[in-house]
């Protein structure tokens, strides 16, 4: 049960030695304070009885006021504690002050604006798409933090699965954004910790199979006859280059310039993490670059002629749109190339990254080196590839069962 008391905040004494009176609300050992707008000298305060002494000229009026405020707060606390939802000192304070629960959607908008101001354009764009689905689900009505319950999340999860047709992992990605924003609100004391629905609502995640090419499949793509200079030709070359050059992400390959290549290695600041990677290129990767060496190509020219030159790619929004568009076209062509060599399934450019990782481990590269070159924040991410290689070796041993 919540406890309500009056106390002096002696640390806030003014120049005249007067100290403000506060209402203190304690619930689950968490305290919140409400200013009562009264200041008096400590000599007029009876700490034991929590009352203004008779030595103060307005003692009776002030004590009546304090009694009313305590009764109000205790009444609100009791009403909330016998109600339907989790109660905290923060919620009791809001109720006493007449504050309403804040809008989750408005807070999310401010959160997304912050991402854009920090040039996290890709993350902001994904968050906008996620909240667009929520907005439609709500019938374009607002959603307050105290309405964001476990029951609501379960209902929305079913909607995304049954009505929208989202996969379990897409739903996980959507709700993970909600969780991040709620955690921010909790850290700012906008939402009480115990009101966070994700304390009880657990996100679901399905194990996915990483698609990667065998040596034979990669060779088929390398040798596929494509007309030089066509879009598909450039996309194939980018894929092969990535499969040999440390599994670079498409966002990095699109932005590769001749200034990043010293004749032996690529040195770049990666687009996703901002970390610097230095990759010594094997002869196959250098061979791909040799196809693009021409007289008159400057250090600032893109190696792969996919992004249009003379655009202001220092503008994060311009760069994001260009990379998004180029990635969509590239994946379309890689899927078609996969079908041409007999790969049934949704082959994407990102599989070149998986291909490099599994090939590197099979050839004996230490896992910590693979992790470093791929720019993984944790070696646990890289261990997924080690498990793939281990499973392949297990299958190879099955020949002794025949």
C-alpha cells in the first residue's frame, strides 16, 4: 500500500531560511514528491506530528490545507490500488496532479524525429513504416501509454499475423521497436517500470536458415555469360566481389570509390556501424575490380557504376533513398541470376555475405578473424556460421553409415 507524508525539503531553503513543504508518496519503495506551494521556517514545523506549529500565525489554516492534501492523495492511492492496473508512485502523483497518461504515438513521433536529427535515416524510415501499420490498426486514433498492455500487444500480434500476413520474425522486429521506445519512456519516468508490458510479454523469434552458395554455385555465377555494361552485369560483379571481399554489405559496396582501393586492399568506414575495416583482397576480388579500371576514372568515382554521380550523398536522406532503390534492383537481378543457375528460392545479395563467412571458416580462418572482418559486434553472431559448417561436416560423416 502507498504511504503519503508531508516533509520539509531542507536542501531547498531560500535566502530567508524558508523551506518548501512537499507531499511524499512512496509505493514499492519508490518515492515521488509533489510541491505544496508552501514555504516556512523549520522552527515552525513539528517534525514528529508532521504539522505546522502554533508559533506560525497561519498554523490552523495551513494544517487544514495539509490535511486535505494528504486525504486527497491517500484517497487517490486507495482508489487506484483497488482498481484494474498496476500502481506506482509516479501514477499516483499523476492522478493527484490531474495528469493524464501521455500519448505513446506522440512520444514515438518525437523518438523518430530524434533518429532523423541524428542522421539515422534508415532506422527512422523503418520505424515510420512500423507505426504506419499500428496507426491503421488503431483506426487512426491515439494510443496512450497506459493502454499499451499485454492484452493489447497480444491483440496486435494476432492482427499482424492473421490480417497483415507478417511472419513471426517481422512481428518480432515491429514489437522490438515498441519495446525500445517504452524502455526510453521508462528511463525518463514517463512510464513506471512496473507498467512496462514487455516485462510479461515475450517476443517470439523463429530460427531462420541462412542461404549461402557452394563453391560450385559461386563459380557458376562468376562464369555466367552476361552482356557487359548491363545492370545485371554490374549486380553480378558486385555479388561476386562481396563473396570474395570479406562479405561486405551492399551499402558499402555501392559506395566503394577508387580512393578506398590501394591496389592491394580496401579500406573503408562501414555504412552500418561506422567502424573502419581493412580487407586484403584475394586475386578473384581484384579480378572483378580490374573489369572497371579505365583511364580517366578519378579517386572520387564509384568503382561500381550503380549510384548516380553528382548527387549530394552527404545528405543522409538522399543517400538512404539511393541505397534503398539500388538494393531493390540488385536483389531482383540476383534472384533472377540464381534461377538461371538452378537455385530455387529467394536468393538475395545478402547471401554473398553468408557465402563468404562459411567459405572462410571451411578454409580454416579463425572465427575471431571472420568476426572482425565482418564487423560483428559480438562473436556470438559469427558462431552461427561456425554451426553451419559444423553441421555440414556432420553430414559428411554420414557416408560411413552407408
